[in-house]
């Protein structure tokens, strides 16, 4: 996979892209992580990339020319590298509060692509023609506003890259993560079996794989009910699991009333 990030602050990505899982994935050649300063594509002598909005109002708006120029530069460079081979068109992703809320499902979807381009904005917003004629996706990492799109782009990149084959040391890790099956992940324990009087649950020490999986599934369901109950509406549950959850929910309501 190739990932290009268009940003006014490429230096922000050096530590993140060169460390931990992302750094290892890059070193292994599983993913190519690149940054490009779109100020280099400004078409004026002062290299300005923003201007006042038509119609007035507060803040400045990112101009279309440098963003289009940077994306087209990346596409041309990629075309030359592939020497005429026909490649899938990249997903051009705008990081902004108005986008689709980013989820694990979207991370899996993007992990199947061969080329992603992220656009990190600043100031008041983007010239609308960028949204209309350049990007393929708009993504948001939450209902809040950050200074720019750099941190959200790092978040999405990390979530996507760790799903690529060969990135994680244990491929099962990505399968059992929270949200991988629509639920929160079950609790984890490691040695010692007892710490300050707190013991590891007997099921995990039993060596009985079926019992361990049953315990983990119940814990995942219970934790999701307690912390993110809305996720259960979309989760794939058996009839027995739904009956058990209804019973557990009723018990909690009775306890709260008493």
C-alpha cells in the first residue's frame, strides 16, 4: 500500500511514521508512507494557500489550486513509477468534522486499497470545489474541532496499516480487537495469577479452550452492554446471547432501583 499525506506541516509526521508499528511496516516494505507540503504548489510569489471567503465571514479558506496541484503531482509521480501499468485510482480522503465518522469497518475497507491520499486542512475550511471535484471520501474522527487534519490523518493511517497482512506480529490481534466484531474487547490478564489479592478468573487458568472462549464472549457482551450499549443493536448475536443480555440488563435495572 502507498499512503500520501498532503499537509502544511510534514514535520509532524516524522516521529509517528518512523516509530512503532507504522515504522516497522514501512521498513518491511508493506506500506510506503509519504508526506508532501502543498504550499509548494501555491501559484503566487508569497506561496499563500488560503484567502478570504467570498461573501465575507470570519477565518480564511484553503484555496483549490495548491490542493489540486499537489494531488495531481502525486498521481503523476505514481503513474511514472508504475511505467504505464494501469492502477486502481486512489482514495482521496479529506479529513474534516463534516465527514463520515471513522469506524473500524471503514478502516477495514480502506485497508483493501492500494493507494490512499489524505488531505489535512487548516483555517476555516476548504474551497468547496475541493470537496466536489477532487476528494472521494470525507472522514471525521469525532464530533470536535482540532487545529488541523494532521492528527486525524495519523489516527486513520495507524488504524488502517495495522490491518495489512504481515504488519502485526500476531495476526489474531487485529481479529480480536475492540470493534472488530462490533463489540468491545474482553478483559486481559497476564502473570502473576494473583496480585495484591486480586486473582485471575478461574476460566482463564483452566486450560479448557471452549470455556475460555465462552468466558471471553460473555465478558465482551457484558462490557459492551455496560459501556457502549448502542453497539449491540448492530452486533451479530445468537438468540441465546440476546436472552442472556436482556436478563443481565433487567438485573442491573432492578439493582439501580433498589
